C-alpha cells in the first residue's frame, strides 16, 4: 500500500463512504481523475548534452471550480503518485471550502544534479508541454517539492510569452515583485502550526513545553518548527535527507534554520562542523539519529513533513507519539491508520493539516484577478480564519457522527461537498 499512493487515497475514500451522504454512483465517479497528460521534455543542458525528461499533469475533478495543485521535481515522480496527489488536492480544497478542483504536476528528475540554467530550461519546456491545459480559469499550478517562487516565475513568464501579455494569475506562489502575496512561502508551515495549536485546545492540553518531532526540515517543516517554537512548544527533533537531529531538551530552531538556509545539511549540524554562531555563542549539541528513529520518539506530537508513505504497517507499532499532524501528503498508509485509530492516537489528516498553502494560493489568485493586494496581516488572518473554520467543522463532524477518526470526518465533509457540486451540475451531455 505504501508503494501505491493512489490506492492509499482511494482506500481513505472507501473508509469514509459509509458515513458520507453521497450517492454510490457519484462516489464511484469521484475515484477517477478527469484527465492526465504525460509530456516528453527534451532539454539541452548547460553541459551541452540533451537529456529527455518525462512529466505529468493530472486534473482530478473540476466540479467546484478551476483545477489547483502544485508541481514537483523529484526522481520518484510517477503517474500514479501525481494522480493521488491531485485527488488529495480535490478533497483538500473542498474541505477548506475553496472554489477549486484538484490537480497536480510532476517531472521525473534529480534537481540536485541540475544547474539553475538547466532547471529554467526544464521548467519552461514543461510549461510549454502542459500550456494548453493550464490557465487562470482552467488550472492554476503552484510550488511543491523541489520547486519554489523562482520556478513559478519561469512558468508564468513562459505562459505569458505565448499569450502576448503578462498573466500573473496563471500560477501562485510567485515572487512578490511579479504578483506574489506576502505569507505564501510560509503558509503551509503556518497552517500546520495553527492546526497543531487547535488540536491541543480540543484535547484540552497545553502546547507550552509539549515535545514535537518533525520529520523533514524543508519549507513546510522548518516554518512549522519555527512557529511552534515561538508558540512555546519544544521541538526536540527534525531531519533532512542526510540525518536527523535530536535533543530531548529542545533544538535551537533558529540556529538550525540559519544553518539550513545557508545551504547546510543537518548531518553537518549534528557533526559540529559549523559549530558556533556569529555572536560567539555556541549552538546546541544534538544527537544524530536516523529518520526512522525520529518517527518512533516518545513525543507529544509527531509531524511527518517529508514524503508520503512513511508511517506503515511495518513501523506503526513502534510509534510512541500521542498525536500525529500530517504536514506531508499521504504520509500514513491505511493499514497504519487503522492501528493508530485502535490505539486512540489522534491524527490530523493531510487534507486539513497542510491546507495553508492552497488557502494562501487562493488569496494570491484572487488578488491577481482583482489587480489589488492585501498586507501580510490580512493574509495571515484570513489563513487562520479559513483553516480554523475547517478544523472546527471537522471536529463537529467527528463528534456529532461519532466517527472513528478525524480523517474520516474530514473526508465525509470533502466528499459531500464535491458530490453536491456534481449533483447540481449533472452529467453532460
């Protein structure tokens, strides 16, 4: 199951079907993406070689509005993964009540092996390949794994060149100078932090001094760590692909963040290769552990913020966290989910926990369409209002229907909203 994220996503839907007020025929329709495009991308690299890459764009469901979803550059990208991620985006946008359907894109590549010029050429070639299926009212891409505001700038520019005028609203997550919105870069991590705070309030527990382990210290994990640290939580462990750092007394999140922002690895940090701050003070001295060990730490909350399929039937019995907040997409397999439910470990599902990014992407898209912008305070306040409302409605659904877990509660809401849109729109022709 962990190797097939699409099957994982469908199994999550199936678990919710008996509780969701959805016609079975419509429910079956919701399991199938509307379309998936595969593109072949020959790119002349800076080295002079021509390499042929493969990419995808899946548009899952448009009943509620234009498609919305990120683009990832990663060696493990597959068509099934992209279709699963597009499905999760569909349920995520419905859950937080945005007028979107779900989409996702990906290119099979190893970004670390490519120069900036190579990445620009690859991005532009990919954008040209999917150009006929994207647009401000059709499908609006955004950053995802190994893509960033610069990637979105190249995508926007490529699309705009074909249109003959600037079209900033074709993508979100852009640099501020070309129509991006303040708060977008840290939005997903901020949403994770806000949802974690809400969870502790619901459980009537104090977030202050609560121990937190975060697998993944990329954009989402690092911002969640910083904001939870500021909220008083004790971030005791985090990781990247090189290693994990663990200190039961709490990591120096600011120092670790500065190290990673400067291009450093956690492996170097725990080895002490860059020990000492500019002001002469010393960094903390964490232990080196593995990513697998991080998942099994005895903490108040575990936040998987890296890739899908990390909590499985093989390791779920070793998990000792009191709660899980899914910052990554699809980090928990269905088999593992059932064990966590039996053990009464609350899991805030990905379609709620990491929805901050798409909420602020929506705000960016609206601002671009209106040619008007809001200050950071307004963006953050609207993010908090929308994700807080979605959390409250999920909790209400969970409590009122006496559902087995929060994921089922979130899915019933998302499926019912999407199905209702299908019922109103009917079948064409």
